[in-house]
C-alpha cells in the first residue's frame, strides 16, 4: 500500500499556516518585553538656572511599548567568581528622577550624581570598589527593574579613563 502525500498546494498552505502561527506568537511575546537603551558618562551641567556642576550621568530610554519601573541603580566590577556589586543611592532632585521611577514608551529616566570638588566621588569609588585597572575595564552600571529585566550599561571611555587616573594617583 502506497502512502498518499497529498498535493503541493496542501503542503504549501500548511507550511504557511504554521509560519503565521509562529510569527504571531513571536510578535505577541516581543510586545511584552521590556526594551531599554541607556548610556553612562561624565557630563557638565551648564545653564537652565542651575549652578555649573560635573555629574556622573546615567540615562535610560524605554524603547518598548510596555512601561518599565526602575527600582534601583547599581554597579558591578569583575567577572565570574570575582564579580562584586554595589548600589548607588539616587534621590529625586534637579539632576535625578530618583527611584523608583516609571517610564512609558519613549520616555527617559535620568540620574545625575555630583562628582564633587576635585572629583571626590571618583576618589571614593577607587578606595574600596574599583581598586584595579582591570576593575575599571569591567565596570558596568546596572539599572534594575521590577520586571526582572536589568539594563547593563558600559560606561563611556572618558569616565573609565578618569577612574584609571584616580587608581594610579591612589597607588602612587
């Protein structure tokens, strides 16, 4: 007895239906994902009625359709077993949105941490947390969400160079 495979049209329509179901499921799941873009670096605040001040500035933009709630900001250094974590306190002020903060599609959350006179924040950072140049190279800022999707941000090169410079000055 021979097996009836059916017509080519039946096979093509079956494959088309299967592809449509897979695509619909993918798009439905993708719409529920939290999608964030961000950057972190040194910025100089000028104008706007605020005093000129240098900040460590972290910014996150929601590029998805689902609102995101940021509930903490932190840092990591190292890799694998040697990885260390720190939390950055962020209060709402003229430079920061504070935490927690909710952002919808296209909205931005920002946190500005004053570096202080003579870059004191960076000097404090290299005392106990970012202690080697390898730590400076592996430094990442993390914006934690209540949805479990954390945004890891690599700092811009000028910030990394300032940290390396402070490490060298500390060790001199």
